C-alpha cells in the first residue's frame, strides 16, 4: 500500500532528488533530498509566516531559505499562477455579466472600468502637484540675494540674448 502524498510532496518528488543528463553531470541537480521540514517551511512561508519563524518552528536555525526551499516556493507559485489562469475566463465572464446586467449603475460602472483597466485601456492618472516655497526675508543675506536676483532678471543675460528679460516699470 503506497503512502498518501500531499501535492507539495508529489511536486518535490517529481522535480527534485534526481540527476539526469547534463544537469547531473554539471552538478546542477540536487543531491540533498527534499525533507518534510523543507516542505513544512515552504508551506508556512507561502502562507505568510516570516522565514525565521517558519524555520524555527520546524527545528531549523538561520533566517534564509535553502536553494531547495526556494525552488519549492517557485514551483508552488507557478501552480497558483496556473490556477488563476484557469479561473480567469470565468472571472472575466462574471465581470462582464455585472457590467451589463447589474441593477446598480455604480456596480455596472466599476465592472466596466475594471474590464478596461485589465485590458490596458485605463485612463492615465492625472495628479496635480503643487509646491509652495516660502523664503524668509527677515535676514540681511536673504534680502541681499533677492535684490541681486531681481537685478539679474532686469538686465537679462548678456551672454545669451535669446533669454527674455523682465521690463522695468
């Protein structure tokens, strides 16, 4: 009777712990087997537990993931990505149904906007940035600098006649 494996264990057994072809000859395959502790760490990290806490909870020290654990996480992320891709068509159909058939005008508007956003047809965000600068004229240095600046504005740039000058009133 064969033992019941979790999806993570099946993935690790099918993708690790073997040396094949050039990868095995070059040493790029994994010589260390995937342990249950690796799988437990990966499951905890992918559910949001910090790496240090996940490793400590299974009896491992350190604050970084091993190469095997990183590969397992990448594999699990790929599985999740595939699941989302499989469900994306159904989600799109639900959004489209809301865009055309919802009772609330706001719901129809938001669904239509989400469809356009995801299609890359969203309106660009326009943000107006205003910046106010205040210069204190209390000090003598500031007052002198402002007077020099005003004098330069009035005379213009003699080296570059294309620069417009302020007419003296």
